[in-house]
C-alpha cells in the first residue's frame, strides 16, 4: 500500500486525475472503474479540463461503475447514472456502449448477475477509483461484508442511509437497497486508487491503514492488494499513529 498525503482536495484531484489520464493515454483501450460521491468529483472536473484542453481521447476506453441505487430511474438526479453522465461522461468522447453502470430498475438482478462476466470480457479493470464510506464501505459493500462477493443486490445500513440523505429531500427518499460490485470484483482490478479527505473519514482510514483486516471494515481488504494507493489529506490521516 502506498500512501500519498496532499494538502487539500484540489491537490488530490490533480494527483488522481493525472494517474487516470496517463493510464488512458498509455492504453487507448484501457478499462477504468469509476466511483460516485463527493470524493472523486473534483478529479472528474480535472479529467474534463484535460479532455477539453489537451483532447485526450476516450473513444476506445471502457468504463465500469461501482454501484447504483435500486428503484431510482436513470434520469433521477440522485441516481449514479445521472451523476456520472452529468459530472463526467457527457463531457468526454466515450462511446455509450462502452459505459457500464449497474442497473437499478427493471431487470437489475439479471444485469447484476452478468456484470462481473462483462468486466472479465472487457479484459478486467486496469484502474479502479474508489471513495470510502465513513463505516469503511467501498462501493456499497457494507460491513460485515463477504470478501468473496461479486456484483449483487445489497441492503444499505442505517448509517449509510443517514449519511447519503444529505443528497435527498428527506431520509425516507433514500433507497434502502443498491446494486454493488462485490469486494472480489473490486479487488480484481489491476490498480486501485482510493480518495479520502476530511475528518469524517479519519476513523475508516485508521482501520484501513492500522486496523486488523476484517469484514467489519470492508476497506481493510485493500491492504492485500498489490497495487493500491491511498490519496488523502491531513484531516483524513489525523488518527493514524504513524503521522509521517
Ligand atoms: C457512497 C458510495 C460510495 C462512496 C461513498 C463516499 O455511499 N456508494 O461509492 O465512496 O458514498 O461518498 P463521499 O465521497 O461523498 O464521501
């Protein structure tokens, strides 16, 4: 595990976007795994800026997203489909057929069952971007999680529903279930970069870096990955014993 500490979320976005862009430039058919949430948002803005300024081509790139809420149609403002299109995909020259996001409505179960095979058929994920839940979840793999899990329907825990209610009118509107790539699906990525900033991520970061590898802190599984980089700020790092 490599830990990169930067001063703020802007620096984090610059650092992570450079990694993504260089992957896309060096492998025109790369497969990139994307996450939603506020953590990667500025990174996506940097990727868009690069595309507009330097014309980095995404035309043969394939993307896979981590998760989607069940019951929200694609055009719902809080769906992850909407999030990805409005914060990244619509600004790049990606082909629609190369964009993969778990389905949250209609035959989502069947779609979920085929998702991991689709990732394998695409050649596997070359670079996976991750955020981090305050309870240590990655994607929507809530604790206690199964380290062997594949893409499937998951139940959201109360703390996640509460944390994510900030994006909805009220807590009752937050879906109670989601489709999420499994821990195994995530860990199979060739390279993983996790973004975390702010004090509210400090406890999960402590568990991730110094805690015991445990299904009660899903993120700890990442310590076993051979190419895993944690990109964090001082606040997210603040509970670590080893500060330097
Ligand atoms: C959600 C998503 C995760 C995301 C996490 C953190 O629950 N399913 O993929 O990493 O929240 O979100 P944020 O980056 O907004 O803190």
